[in-house]
């Protein structure tokens, strides 16, 4: 006879990834000649669920190294950027309980394009984020309550071998 049991456990109930691209413009005090490098550091973020959307809030620092004055001087522009990304998750049930949002950076923010125009620098930042929604789910399984047969355990070093080797005349009387 079989019956069914229900197990309540945590499981990933929604999962997805998305590539985000953001354009920025920054004004300079002097005319830049050449872009020498661009680094994105200190990326921090977190996510929260609102209805069937995931709101990801975060920030990062951008350092742009450039030359000016006909490539005779250099400077580093430091800028902090904040962002708020909205991701719509498909097939999210509002009645799922115990929800937890896990956001991972699948591709750290990097500068994918940068250019100089007059006294301003235009740059593009790309980042890819992965989102998992973990919630309590109920799983139904078939339970077999018949007990498995017990196997006989045979000890190879048992006393039965000794008993077979012993005879009634194992004690011999030897007069001294």
C-alpha cells in the first residue's frame, strides 16, 4: 500500500539574468586630449521584491584617467554612480511564502565604450546581474511504508568455527 506525504522545503522558484547598459556624461575643467584608462570598482548592490518585480539598488565608483594640455599632463576623474534597476520576473506567485532574493554579479561593471567631446567625457558601463528568488514550496512524494527485509549478518570470526574444531576429548589427562 502506498500513500503520499507532503514535504515543505526551500527551493528556487524564479531565476534569471539580465545585461544592463548605462550611458554617462561628465564635464571636465580642461580639454581632454586622450583617455588613458577607465576602471570601475567598489560595486555594491542588493535586491528586494515588490509584486512581480525585483528592484536592484546599487552603486560603484568610476575612475577615468585622461591626459590634457596636448598630452603633457594627466589627471584622474573619480565619480560615484548609483543605480536602480527594475526586473520583471515571469511566473511569480504572490502566495509563495518565505521569499528571499539572491542577486549575483555575473559580469562586474566595466567600461565598454568611452569618448571625448569638447570638455566632456561620454562613457558606457555594462554589467550583468543574476537573480534568484527562493521561497517555501510544498512537494508531494509517494511514501512506501513497507519495511525492507533484514539481511542476516554473518561474522566470519565467530565462535562457531571453534566449536566445530573442539571434540569431547580436548582435555587429555597426563599424569605428572
